[in-house]
C-alpha cells in the first residue's frame, strides 16, 4: 500500500521500469518500428504463423571480494542477463516478454533496460 501511495505522489511513470515502458510503447506497433529501436535480433524464427524475435543482454558490473576469518575470501559479482522476446503476427507486435532474473538490485527486469532503452523517450 505504501508503494502505491509513493507512486501516486511521484507520478506513475517514475515507478514504472524502462522495460515496462518499452513493453507498453511497442505493443501493437509494426515490426519495422520494433526493429528500429531494438536493432537486429540475436535470434529470429517462425513458429505457428508468427515470428519470434529474441535479443540477449549480459550486464557486467563490479565484483566485491570480502575477506573472511574461517575460509577463503567471499566474492560477490554484480552481473545479470536478460532476454527480450517479441512475438510478431501479421507484421504487428503482439507480445513482449522478458526472461532472466525478474528482480535484480535495480528492480524488476532491470537487466533488460539496455536492450529496450532506445524505445523509451522517443
């Protein structure tokens, strides 16, 4: 409940992640519009009369090594990965989903932000 109130105070777009904004923007758009902001897909295949396009992103962040008393140092890496998957039927985007860790340190589907950033704020 507090989160909803905070979103209302800050404005709805402040609480919606970049990948969710992109999903909203791209739904119903022509295939050409999808490719103009996401670029060439890493994978493109036809299945059941629809086209499935996949973009992959690996986000590399800093590594932290923490010394411990009883064993070797503990290393923590701040990296993630995401796949943005678009379904196109009859030349129109019908579905956008994100695969990978749903919750990173930066929020839901945050690892997908670099893939879709070009689609937001155009």
